[in-house]
């Protein structure tokens, strides 16, 4: 098994994704998409429904394969890697808070699985008192009182609590790429704000390369150093640096018109 480390920048080269290729029902979702995500960058991905956002995340995570093109992780082609091999380098947060945790396992057991991601499961990570204290310390960051409930099943917590805990799990080993697929869409406003602020804090603190898909246009103004916009599978807006800071809500809304 390969060791984690030595990976970084993500590069997509001429990526295309088609369903029912060559048939009368062929659907082209992504077309000749080229994109680089620099190490430590926080990228916000916007687009209307059906623009290819979720498909792009699926291709990066390995749950789908591209019809053409290459996906490189620090120069290494990972297009043929299965999901479990990519999991050592790429973490993902889903819209559904239940997808990020094993609901029948305790918080501690879930966190042990996160710590073992990409490593041999024969290792003794998570079996000692020191690991329990580290879990409690990280849970204190959430300010939700979860540090005193580490033996409680993850499925017994609220959606906001589960999503916040999923973020801690996903970033435990500082992944090379963190994919956030509308992580606040299923939460109430208060929990959504809490989870969004936590994600921004973890990404900035650990300098994690991140790609956030969201329909909340405020996120594009409040966070990240780059905004990407997909339309019908093509990247039509790529705004970063000072231009990103100068973006207004009206600018972003005009992209959807």
C-alpha cells in the first residue's frame, strides 16, 4: 500500500463525460474541461442544476470515470484509481449528513475509521487513551458538547452535528483535496452557518486544497480565493485574486441569466 504524502496540485486535462456514448440518447455532461487547483487553494464551484458540478466531483472522487482526458494529482494520473485508493488523498463531504458517518458506530469509532483512512487497518490507531483525548480535543472545536459524548452512536445526533463531525473526520489526516458537495443544503440556517464557518476555519488553518459546490451565492463572496462557474459542462467563468474580491452579488447572478 502506498504511503500518503508527496501529492498536491490537482490538474484536469481535457476532461469529457458522456452517458450512453454513441447512441441516440447520448448526453454530454462535461466537454473538454481543463482546470488546475493549486495546493492550498479554496475554490468555489457554481452553476445551474445540470451544469456538471456533481459529475465533476464524482470524477475526482472516483465514483465515475471520465470518457476522455486525464486527472492528475501532483503529476500522477489517477484516472484509473478506484475510490478506495483515492480515499487516502481525496476526502468528500456530501449534502446528506448521514453519508459522512457510520450511524451505528460511536463518534470515537467513526473517528478511528477516519484516522485509518489510507492506512493498514491492522494498526492500533484509536485504541489507546491518548487517541480518545485527541478526539475530545478536536470535538471541542465544534462547541457542541460532543467531546463528552464520544461513545454515543453517530446516528443519534442532529444533522448539523453529524455534518460538523463529518468535517472533522474528512480533515483528520489533512487530505490532498477536500470535496464539499453542498454540505449545508440540508441543514437549518443556524446549523448551516456553523458548518460553513467550521469548513472555512479548517481549510484555512490546515491550508487544505478544497473545492466547494454550493447554491448559496453568499459563499462565493464570503470565502475562497477563486470562483468557478460551469454552464452546460463548460467552464465559462474563472475569477480569482483581486478580481474575485471585487465580485458583487449582481455579478454572480448575471452568470445564471
